[in-house]
C-alpha cells in the first residue's frame, strides 16, 4: 500500500511543496509544531531510517541534509532543529523516511 508521502510525491494528494529534486521532496507539515515546520522526504519509500541499507543511506542522507541547508537559506533562518522519529515508540506515524525541519521559535531542551 502507498504511503501518504508516496501519494504526495505522485501528486495524488495535495501538499505545499517548498523544494523538490530527483531524491527528495520538502513539504510543509500539515500540523506544524513550529512557525517553520517542513518534512524532508526521501523519494525512495523506505519505511524508516533503520531500514535503509547502507547504499541508500549514502545516496539519500547527504541529499536530505543538503535539503535542510537549502530550506534554511530559502527561509533566511540560521537556527533550526532536525528530527527523525524511528519507530512507533519514537513517535513515528508515517512509515516513509522523513526528517522534520523545525525553526522560527526557541526550542526547549525537553525531548520527551
Ligand atoms: P512522524 O510522526 O515523524 O512519522 O511524522 C509524520 C508527520 O507527517 C507529522 O508531523 C504529521 O503532521 C505529518 N503529516 C501527516 N499527513 C500529512 C499530510 N497529508 N501533509 C503534510 N504533513 C502530513
């Protein structure tokens, strides 16, 4: 079954897209937890970070991290937080690898 993010990539579901290339798509989170909350989504539908093989990691991770730099440049922000939730107990709800990009407010130290 397709993930929500595969449906967004295929334009079967609407989303506000900030950036897109061959490897990643960056969309606005529908339930933002900060003034700037974007999702950096790998175009390869791997369910979680832990399930990415080393070859995919080598390809996709630099692209995803570069996307974070590009979001910051585009928004004109210097400070931001990146989060990956790996598995249900870590808070993952969409099983398609993505990195949360959060900015625009002071972040607390509490990771609970
Ligand atoms: P996670 O809990 O780490 O798996 O993150 C999934 C994120 O996807 C959550 O922050 C949701 O708010 C977000 N989300 C779910 N559905 C959509 C959607 N259709 N468009 C944009 N963001 C979404």
